[in-house]
């Protein structure tokens, strides 16, 4: 019979080292969608890109907090 190995916890340093890249990608995607909406609806001042960038920051912060809570629970 095989012995079940205990579940490995994620390496904290690896998770926290990749967080800035994940946040940057999320923010950039939201910025890019905002740029598309600005050009589609011909908004001169770029309100879509500004709003979507702020939304991207909020989503990335939510994702960051969710991952930190998951890591703390798995200890």
C-alpha cells in the first residue's frame, strides 16, 4: 500500500515574490480594456481607462488579500 504524503504548503517566499507580477498583469489588463473602451466610445479625457485602471487596482488588492489569507490559514 502506498502511504499518503501530507499536503505540502506553498512556499511563502515564492508566492510573495510572484505577487507584484500578478498585480501588474491584472492592472495592465484592466487598463488595456479601458483603452479599448475609450477608443470605441471616443471619450476624449480617457475616463474609461482611468476607471478601469482603478478597478484593476482594487481587483488586484482583493486577489492579494485573498492569497495572504489562504496562506495564513494553511499554516
